C-alpha cells in the first residue's frame, strides 16, 4: 500500500506562487506514477499534472501548462507541484495521487489518494 500526505497549501494573491509537497511512503512507492488533481466546490475532480515513476515524463492539463511544474524525488519519497502565476480559478483542494500507469487523466485510474490541501488564490 501507499500512503500520501499533502502539504504546502494556503492563501496567495493572484500572480503569486505556491509549492505543494506530497510525502509518499509504502512498499515500492517509487515504482508508481504520480499525479495531482484538484477539486473546486460543486465541480468534478480535475486532472492537473502527472509524472512517470522515473520522473522522465510529465503531462499537464492545458489550463496549467506553462505555469505549473511537477517533479519527484524518489530517494526522499516526495512529489512536488510548483505553481506559478496563480489565478483565482486555481482555487481548489489539491490531491496527490499514485497509480500503476503513467499519464492517466481520470481520477479513477489512480489507486491511492492523499487527504488534500486547500489552495486559495485571491484576486
């Protein structure tokens, strides 16, 4: 099993930056592809970014491409989401996820989830 714990959320002004962290633990956690999703009130959980187990491949939603960057450090069991040029529409609860196959865009393609961290962007 894999356990995921997010941190780093908070309140930031539009145009600012925030870095989310996901601490991953469990057997063979480094072999999992990782992803970030977000969910705003009343909306479906939305794909944000994904990274392969080795960190060699990444994928982003069009809405965040060029602004967000996903990375991982398998030695530390950490996954990060660097968020720059934040917009009010980025406001959501952000979830770290893990799954067996890289690049999944649907939340049902991931097996493990963190509890989420709130990101609020003010205008």
